[in-house]
């Protein structure tokens, strides 16, 4: 009996010793779990997202490389106006088996073999080519400016894509809050319905109805989580962040913005949109191309300087009296007058291309006007919706106060009380979503006017 008591005492002592150790281990594990889960979490503001997106955009890097290419082509066009030079040096050896040449009564013998060294240095400069070199420089310079506007246009699109994904992620996160709140409310309703069922106050069907409602909410939550993962992944790619990063958005801050008349936004779009600046440049490129093609009908004047070294001695080292060095300089005037009748169709084609630029500008003008108008109407509608939802919150809040008072007085049931709270919370979330829609609609309007990144 004493032995059994000793064993029991030893076990109690062992438990007392191990209990704090086990508690500490469990605490360490529990504390480490949130840290591991949040190690990849990142709360980001809209400005931070835009900055990261622009810094890491592969599309923008490609656009910048196209600008560098256009600058290189412009420099090549400038190089065409520089003089060209060429130098060559050659050696020739000849064997002459039949070396006797008879010319009537006189004759002479050539050597059996001969060696010759020939060096040539030439320098050419085009003085006048109908202005074609000047037009080439102007055209490539204008195309370089077009490429820079492409970068600006791409930057606007990248910024808008980031803003759109950012707002969509915020809306999904807000909707997930609604799901969580609804689940809490339905769980309370299920618990109360089961208690009433046990008391015989409600039927089993009433309990099943709440359980079915909970299942539907859970399905909605699964869909929202799938959307969140997709948007989160796409935004990580846009920002250049690790794909496993879980992005969080605390709150979207929206300042009150005054809505100007539609005509003001239309005028801004016509003045600011990069496409219209590009059309102005492309129109000048087309005009320059016409002038360059017409220049084919004009004569060309060029200057050249050449020096020769001719040595017929077998020794490659020059010796006085064994070589000659003639020098020449000249001007060459040429005119391909056949271009007077073969060039006209090329000019006609260039003129058609110029007309196409004007037509495309007109088409783009109509498209941009439609885009601005639609964005404007969507934004004003979103602002109106925010006002209406603010009124809905006031109504839901008043309803919640009434049912809270009735519940305390045992006039209203717990289900009615919970439904009132849910309606209020739903109205508050709807307002947040409407504000997000209004914010995105504002940036869509800014993009349509070309001022989203200005």
C-alpha cells in the first residue's frame, strides 16, 4: 500500500514539474503560428502600390527600350549626313608566258612576271540630295517623340490597372467581412431555433431553414475567397511582389471631389490625351514623308576626293622613282529625270497615308468622347448611389434602435434583433463598397481625360 502511495506521489510531482514546461511549449507554438501566417502579409496604400507597379513594370521597361531604339534610329539618320570614306590596299602578281608583242616592224618584250601594289583612299560627301537627309532626320525625330508618348500612354494604363485591382481587392475584403458577420448572426439564430425546437415552440423545418441559410453564406464565402486569391495574385504580379504575399487594405481614403460639367472633361481629353499628341506628330511625319519622296525628282550633287598609290616594283617598300601617287578631286551632279514620271504614284501613296492619319484621328476623337461621357455618367451615378446609401444607413440605424428597445422590453424576438443588426451592418458595408465604386469611377474618368497619372 505504501509503495502504491509512493508511486502516486511521484506521478503528481512529475505532473507538477512537466505542466509549466508543456504550457510554455504550447504557448510558443501558438505564438509562432500567427507570426508564420502573417510573415507574408503586407498592408499597402494606393500610392505605394502605384510606385511599386511603375518601378517593376515589364511593359514600361519594354516601352522605354523602344524609345531608346527610336533615339538610335534618329542618330543613324544624322550619321547619313556625314562624309563616307574608304581605304584599300592590294597586291597583284602576274605570270606572262607569252611576253613578246610584235607591232608591225617593231616589237618589244614584256617581263616574264610582274608585281604591282595598288592603294586607294577615297572620301565622299553629299552636298545636296533634294533635302532627303534633312527629311530623314526630321521624320526619325518625330517618331522618337511618338515613342515617348507611347511610354506615357502605357504608364497611364499601368497605373489604372493597379488602381482597379487595388479597389477590387478592397471590395472583396469588405464583402468577406459581411460573410463573417452573417455567419455570426445565423449561428446565433440556429442556436436559438434549436433551443425553441427543444421547447416545442418551433418545428424542425425552422431549424433547417437557418442551417440552409448558413450553408448558402458559406458557399458565398468560398466564392469570395477564390476571387480574393485571384485578384491578390494578379496585383502581386503587377507590383513585382512575391506571389505568396497576402495583401491587406485598411481603408480607402476618398476626399470630396467636385464634379465639373461634362464639356470640361471633354476639352481636357482633347488637350491632354497622348493619342491626340501622337496624331499631331504622325501628321507631320506623313507630310515629311511626302516631301522626301518628291525630293527623288531633284538632282543630286556630291563631292569626292581620292588618292592612289601605284607601285609596280616587287619590293613592297616604296622607293623613289618606282611608284606614283595621283590625287583627284571632283564634283558630281546627277539627275535621274525618269523619276519625273515614275515617282508620282509613290507621292500619291504618301498622300493617302497622310489622309488616313486624319481619318484615324477623327475616329479616335469620337471614341474618346464616348469614353469620357460614359465615365462621367458612371461617376455621377456612383456619387448619387453613395448619397442614397447614406440615407439607407440612417434608416437601418433607426430600425436597429427600435428593435433593440423592443427586444429589451421582450416585445421583439432575438431573431428580429439579430436581423436588424445584420441589416445595419450590411448597409454600412454597402456604403463602403459604393464609396469604392465611386473612387474607381473617379479614376476611370481621370484616365479617360488623360490625367490619371498627372
